C-alpha cells in the first residue's frame, strides 16, 4: 500500500515535470521567428520592381516572399532537403549519415540539417555549431512544424537565407546578382542561388567562381537524374555564365520610394504606378530639364493620375537622376508647399458659377484697381477694360480674378479650397486676403492633382450613376489600390454643372507655341488646362485634365530661386503636353444637363437678356444663374434722324428722333475696352444746344504752362524722382495716371504721382472714374543741363 502511494506521488511529480517541460518547449519558439528590419520595396501595379531602400541594419533584406518560384523551389529542395515535405522537422536518416561522415573524416563535413533546422539556426543568430545546439535546433524544428505549414516554413527560409555580403533572402539576391525578379530566373540562375546559402562566405559570385560553378553544375546534374530536367535543358543550363558583378537595385521611382519609406517603412508595397509609363515620363523629365538648365532651372515634378480611381500612374517627384545633389534633386517636390500663382482661379470660377454670381460669359471689369493697399496687376501690365468671365479665366487675368474674389468673399473661397483638400492652407483666411487668388497661399502638386481629379471623378460618376455623387469623389490621390464605398452625398465643394462649365472654359486656353495648330487635327484630344506662375518667377505650374487622366507639372528650383522666364506657360505646359502625348485619348465629359438650364443671354455682355438687348445667344447656366440681373450695359438712346447726334426733348420733338439700343460700358471700362475692340461704338455726341457745354474737370498743376519737367540728378549721377500733380473739380474723384502706354497708378483726394522717367518726350494721360480724360505732352530733362 505504501509503495502504491509513493508511486502515485512520483507519478504526479513526473507528470508535473513533463507538463512544465512541455510548456517550456511549446513557448520556446519565438513569434515571429525573425524580427530583423527589412528593406522598403515598391512594385508597380503589375509586380515589377520600381525601387528598394536598404534595411536599417545595412542589409539588403526584402520582406518575406509571397510565393517561392517553382524553379527555385525545385533546386533548393534537391540541394538542401529533398524529403522536406515528409519529415517532422528532422530527418533521422540524414542525421545518421552526417554523423557517420563526420566520424570517418574526423571533422564536421556534413550537418544533416533539414531546411526547418536551418531556418531555426538562422533565427537564433549565429549560435555555435555544437551537438548540444544541434539538439536544440532539432527540438525547435519539430516545434516549428506544429505552428507553420510546410509552405510557410519554406517561404521563411527563402526570405532569410544569407546569399553573401549584405544580401539576405531570395528577393534581394535575384536582383543583386541577376537584375530581375526571382520568378524570372533560369534553371542555371535558380541553381546558383540554391547553393549559395550553404556557404555564402566561401562562395561569392565574381570571387570563388570555380567552386561555385562546380556546386551549381553538380546540382543541375542531380536534377537531371531526378527527372526534373531533360538532358538538353541541363546541358544548356551548365553553359550559362555565373554572375560576375553585383547589380544596383532599380530606382525607377525614387521619390515615391522616399514617400513610402516614411509612410510604410520596411514593407513591400504594390503601387498603382504603371512601370512603362513611369519610365517614359522619367525620360521626358530628363530631356525637359536639359533644356531648362540653360536658364539655371534644375528641378521638375510630374504626377499622372487616373481620374476615375484617383490612382497615381506616374510619380516623378524631381529629377529622376540624383546627380550631385547640389540642386536638391533628392527633394520630393510633389509634397513641397509652393506659391500657387494663378493655379487656383478655376475653383473660384466654379464656385461663382455655382452661386449664381456670374454666368459663363458675364463681362467683368479689367481696369486699374486698388482695394485698400492692394493694387493687382495683370501679367502683361495691360488692361482689357471688360472681359467675359470665361475668357478672364482662360487668359488668367489677375485683376478680374481679384475683383471676383472680392465679390465672392475670401472666407467662402477659403472654405471651398479646404473642402477640396488643399492641406497647406494652415493659416486663417484673413492672413491671405485677396492675394489668395494670385499666389498668396501655398499648395503642393499632390493636393493640386487631387483637386482637379476630384472634379473629373464627380462628372464621371454623375454620368455613370444617374446623377449620383459620392463622398469619396473629393479626395487626394492614392498610390496603393483601394476600393472606396459608393456612399452618396449632396454636399460638395462645387457642383457637377459648375465643374463642367469650368472645364469648358479651360478648353479655350491657348497652347504653347509648339502646340499651335492643334485644333486643326480632328483627332486632337481635348484637354482642359491651367498654368500658374508665382511672384518672382519661382514656380511654374501646369495642370491638365481629360476624361481619363490628370497631368500635373511643376518646374522651378528646389531652393526657391526665381529665374526670368520661369512661367507656367513656358516652363511647365510643354512638358505637360508631352506627357499627355504618351497617354491614350478619350472622350470628353458628358454635360450634367439635369443641374443646368438653357437661357438667352446678351451676346455683348454675357448677362441675361435685358429689355434693350438686341443680339442674344443661348447658353447653359446653373439654376442659380437665373437670379443674376439682366444686362446693365444696354440702354435706349435718342438720336436725330441722321443717327449722328444724341438729342433730348430740349432741342427736338419725339417724332423727329430715332430710338436705338446701344451697348454702353462705364467710362473707365470703356476707355480701355474700345482700344482692344475696334467694333465697339461709342455714343455719339450731343447735338449743339441739346446739352449744356461742360467745362474741363481736370488740369495739370505741375507741369502747367511750361511742358518741361526737370528731374534732379542724385549724388551717384542717376536721375532722381519727380512729382507730377493734377487737380480735379470733384473732391471725391479718382484719377488713373498713364505715361505713354504705361499705367502708373491711381490717386484720390491729393492727386500727386511720383515718377522716375528717363530724359525724353512723353504723353501724360489722366482718366477719372467718370470717363473724362485729359492729356498733356511733356519733355523730361535733367536739371544739370540748364
């Protein structure tokens, strides 16, 4: 009885010890097996390698392979472990054979390890190769077989095996030794890489070629004996040369790689990039930069976006070649905040169409303007007087844009841009003021391409989904494939109709010189596009869109240095059209007629037809456009029977008058407009006696009687400044000053205008806000001449 009790106690103790040992054994396998840092790898949409960045420990170690290529699997199993799929982690026969060989040779000549045991040894980081360590590896190998499938174990081994130098894993080895993906390796190349992990420090391509060749060919012969290769294939494989060098990893999209390195370090990312298109765009950027460098412009960036999905098809963040790095070629400009120039004007045009504040061709003033201390100027320093809103957009006129923004409201436009995902607007709207429309804010190429693509995507879905618009229509681009849920929304930054009207206006932009005559080709693609140039010629923008693609381009210097001639039209637009020429053509957007209404508008003014409009056109407008006022510029005038004089009932009876509709612009607008529009007819003068004679309302104070203006000479010998002065009969009048054809500025109250003219003869022209004009010829002379 006592013996039974003692046995029972010993049995329980033994079971407890066994359970403890079992638990220790079960939890002894680390999870994951490998925690080494891996390289950041990006692939194209079709799986081609676009680039890779070395791991943080200095090793080329790609993330785990998704599948082991069949040729390499056949080779590595034949060389390392042909019973891999049948043993529990160790092979007793191989261990016994290895022990016998080691005893016979008096040293370790064979380890007898299975692939699973080698995998465990790799994970344990260089433990000594002793019998005790071999037993531990065997135990952990059995444990690993219980947690992983055979395919998982093989992938782990292939991904972490050493291949010489700082090359780890099949993925990196295939590219470093053969310059291509492992799945495309030949039998000879697969056999070469299969034998390398067995002794990577002793056999290295380019150094130990004889030994490596011997082992590779021995493996190929073994594959032939096993029936894996036929005789001809084996002979041809053995004729292939061994790798003689280590290849550089491809860097086809280096700046996208840098972005992925920040956002997904150590991962293998399959991108949306089209490798062939990426390489061709790289070539275009290289060629374009060769031309720009003559003007000391060293950087350019290009994004090509699929409109409907918002996927990046080509990503060139800067010069594709790193060069010396002296000009910031390593900087990814797609994410860099840069002054927007005029590139945001289409969104203001769309927002005002949406709100019914303007119609597509409403005349907007383009005259000398001063709002507070802000005096915007057009790029050509000239004035149109009045210009249709659509033409003001296609010509990128600054003064109409500023006046339109003032009417729409800076706060409201700022809110529209935020909803369009412009992320660099990080200050309150008041910080930017009216300069927001002329480059006072910073944007980046990524957000810009996304905003234009959003408008196009909304139009596509509106057509395809019977008028539906989705929440994810307005978003930034993506470089990884993603499916967005189709959740409808009624809240959008701009409507589909306003977006379509904006695209139509942008179709009219004049193309660069090398694209002249494009409209004569019936197959020519339709591209709505816009350029922008920042103050100081620091940034040149161009963005274009058709139904399928957005191409966004920036040109300039990464350090912000401006260069003469660095404009969106001259520097960026030609590259944009070159990229479009690489892309397949497409149909144009379908007009969202359900959101719009067709109305008659005045042909001359673009407003809704008023009571005195004679010529009318039919135009599609937004529903809110019905609330715009009728034409304010047509009025009924009374003429004598000859039509040459205006008359009133003071001098002529109604029966003796002609009553005629006349297009009359406000005085200042008219003064500039008629100089550019020869068919504009000014009102005839009043017949003598029909209107009291008016006196001159302006005169010069200096110079007055003498037409000579004396300019003092400064100490350095250069001409100084002279103050011209005028008087106006109306204290509240504004005078616009011109010296020959150059606009000098405007004055109110105290009419003094400083000028720095060179010696010579000039014509001074003054125009007040009522359209009255006064001209005087002057001669500028230096004071020391008299």
